[in-house]
C-alpha cells in the first residue's frame, strides 16, 4: 500500500501473511498523504590519527578540520516539477517507467520526493538482489572511499580488482583455470566477450538468438533480437552477426526446430569455420523471462565443441542468485567458455565483467583490454560485499523459496481475479514472469492489459516492469532480501491492481 511513512524494517525474514489471512479479493488502498518522513543525515566519518615524526625546529601548521559533508537535498519536492525539469534537460530517448522521483530507499522499499512509499518489485532492473542499500555493501563502499576512489587499474592497480577477479573465477562453473576482466556496464562486458572470442579463435562471426537482449551499443544492438525500441533508426549494425531461432514453445518453436534453424544458418549464411562464438541468455531477459531448455544448452555445447566455437553465457540479468544459482546456466550442468556479468554483482554499484577460460581470456596482448573506469575500486569493494551477503544470508536458497511462493500465489490470484488472462507463469528461482493474453482460446498477447496492470499497481504503491516481445509479461525482480511480510503486501497490491485493470477494461468495453 502506498503510504507516506517512515521506513519499515523489511530486511530479513518476517512472518508471512498466509493465504487464509488474505481477503478473497485484495483491496489495497490508494496512496494516502501523511507527514513526510525526515531525510536521514549522514554520520560524520571517524578518522584515525596518524603519528608523524616531528621536523626539527620547523613550526607545525595546524589545519582546520574539514567540514562534514551534508547529504544532497533535492531542489524539488514534487514529482510534477521534476518531470518538467527532466523533459527540458534529459534526452528524450532515455525512458523512465515510473513518473516518480526517488528520494530514498531501503531493501525492497522506496520513497519518492513527495514521501509516498512504494514496494519495489523491479529492483532497478534486476540490480538489487541484495536490496537497496544493503548495510554490508554500503559499509564496504564507504570504507573504500576513505582510501582512494580511482587510480585506473591500467595505471596503478589495486587489490580490490584482483580480489574480485579471484572470487569470480572461484564462483564460475568449470573445472579449469579462469581469468576475469572487469569493466563498467553490461553492454561493455558483451562487447569485450565478443572481442576476446574473435581474438582467441581468429574468426569474425557471432550468432545470437531471436528475442535476446545484449545491450545498447552498436555491437550489442546487432546481437539483440528485438527492434523496438532498441534498434529502431540506429542501423546499420556491425557485420558478421547472425540470428538463430530461440526455442519458444509458446510460439510453437521446439528445441528440434531451433537446432534445425541453426543448422540451416550454417548452410546458408554463417559458415561454422568462420564463427567465433554463440552467445545466449540462459533465461531471456527483455525477451520475456523464458528459460532456455536444458537440452538446447547441451546441444549448443556439443555444436560449439564440434566446430571450435566458443559458447558465451550472458548472465547479466540472471546472475548472482536471481535463479537460485550463482549463474542460471548451472541449472543445466553446461559449462560455457565465457560468462558476462553485471547488474546484481555489486548491489547497485556500476561494475561488469567477463569471466572465462584462462587461455581464452589471455588471447589479447597487454593493452588490448581495459577501460579508464573499468573495475572501479569502490564498485569492486561493493561487489565483494554483495557476494558475501549472498553467501552469508543464504540468498540462493531464498531465491528458490521465493520462486515457489510467487508461482503458487500468481496461480491463485490469476484464477480468482482475472480468469483466462494469465496465460503462463514461468522462470527459474525468483526470476519469474507472468504473461497476459486476451483470452485462452486465441492466446493473443495483451500488452495493453499488462500496461494497465503496471499503471494501477504504481498508483497503489507497487513498482512493476513489463517485458517480452509484445510487452505482455510482468517480470519479478524483487530483492531476495525482502521480508515475507513485504512480499505478501506487494502480492496483495498486485491482485488489487489486476482487479483494477479488469474493471477498467470492462468499463471501456461497456462505453464502446
């Protein structure tokens, strides 16, 4: 329920609201206006005295203490005012899903500049598996900031980069030596994975799949298998990128169909002897949260081995516990040659990377990889803390538990509140999506209805994001650290928003 209040302590597990305690139809109230919670002031950083040897007969200059930094306060306290400023100052191509502006956040809750509370089921697009401002992550980042914030690893290296690379090499599947490159964004990670694969194989070709999403740079857009809004009006894209069919049972494409399509591609356009890599998301992200069938991944591994092609697993959205494993591809038992990572790796700090076979990662000469900000020390410290939090708080098991909860509750809610509209509930672990259709007879994707559910949910205090080729699926990216009570509150709001969308649709039909 969207209310203006102080933060509730949602981190950790609380007693769940059981189904029997829920109303037959959830009736989450609309957002209400209450006293805005005061912003929390940052505590001053405690500094340690450093002993220095005195200089003989030299006067000691006493410096005034540096003032304690105060938190930055927003100039505007109204969403409408900020929207006007945004429209005037920010490029139109940068879209925002919600017409609200964040003021503060804690775990799975967020407050806007007007003091309205929201439950966050979007997690900054799967970046916050450990929640907003996880204490361990924030503490590690602040401690690193007190030491140094940037040297550029290519100029003066530092231990946090090395320590994070060691940890990622340890976590990645595969019983072989591994090495890691750290960069800043997911798209940059994919770009570098392709570059590494081309250097290691001496081949130019890369094969991606329909419905995939790999980033917004020109190379990664070329790999991405969805035109609007990503690829519209920005071509041409780099050469030697090929598209294979994704095994989509929803649209009648079986694993055998997809593999035959790949073989046809080899015969018609992409000579396998010229293909450096096949890249695939083990669970489609923007494409609708569709897991790749195990038999498809196993077949791709065999095909890659047969033709000397490298297999790249794009784990940017699925990694770091989202599916109940460190990496989604682990569910299949298949080991890729390269893995791209980002998003939840650092609990909200910008960092990404490529993990791979040591001999493949070493294909480029010194200077062939890197970037000014790649592997920023503050982000490295945050990533190490986020990984520790996932380990110490049992978040892999928590993801599997949440996945079961969402599946069961969505099934109940769909049958009760919107019969014959919720076509599919799918995913791995807590990487779950529900797909809406006009009816079960035709199973026509209903993006408009999905958009209505998202809008009504926001009015009631729940942040949701759609996905899928037709925008008719809702994906769940709630922090794995969210309490049971907050999860159930969010589900109650979801059901109320679903009822709102059904009622609005019926009113529209009646008016016509």
